[in-house]
């Protein structure tokens, strides 16, 4: 096999390899399986501030590595999930939460889609009602025109 064929084969293999295989794998030591499970839950629930829509487990960004390291430290110190989430939100903002809290600042986020759906339903119903009333008016107008024509024909016949 020529060197060029081998190079092409290597490039093809690299292109077909999933990008997640290139991800950095952090190795952290935990005192028990409960801490390890807590860590996994947290890095999957928190979002990387740099990567638009990736959680900390999937992100290769340096800030995500720092956040994973901080989460590991807090978990090994025995802090609860809520303590860790509160710390991350205080430091990086609500954006790091995949499931933002329900408070006055996020009302539109939680209830906006429902409001838009209801508004859309009201608009559709109003348009349907208007269309029905327009059809009735047209039918009424057409009926009146027909009656007038019929009356004129009857009047002509009597003459």
C-alpha cells in the first residue's frame, strides 16, 4: 500500500470517528459511589456558560473543566446538590441551569408558551367566527337579491 493510500485511510477514519471520542475525560476520585452519582447528576444538569447548549459533562471548554473541578471539590466536601447549584448560579447566573427556577424573573419562560398557545387559539376562534358571520351575510345578501329578482319577475308576470 502506498503512503498516500494509508494517509487517506487515516483521514477517513478520523472523519468517521465521533467527536465525543475526542472529548476530554476527567478522572476524579470519590470516597463512595453516592458522591460519584451526585457528581454525574450535577454535571449533566448544569450547562456550560460558554457552550450554548451543552451540559458540563459534554463540554470541552476550559470553563466547563473549571466548573467540573469545583463541583468535584464541593461534592467531596459533602455539600448537597442544592448547595452546588446555588453556588454555580450565584457565580455564573441562571443560564447554567437547564431547568431554571420558577420565580418572578422566569415567569415568561415557564408560562409564556402556554399564554402564546391560548392567544393563538383565541385568534383562530375569532377568525373562524368572523368567517362564519361573513358567509351568513353573503348568504343573506344573496337570498335578498334572489327574493328581489323573484318579486320583480312575479310583478312582471302579473302585468
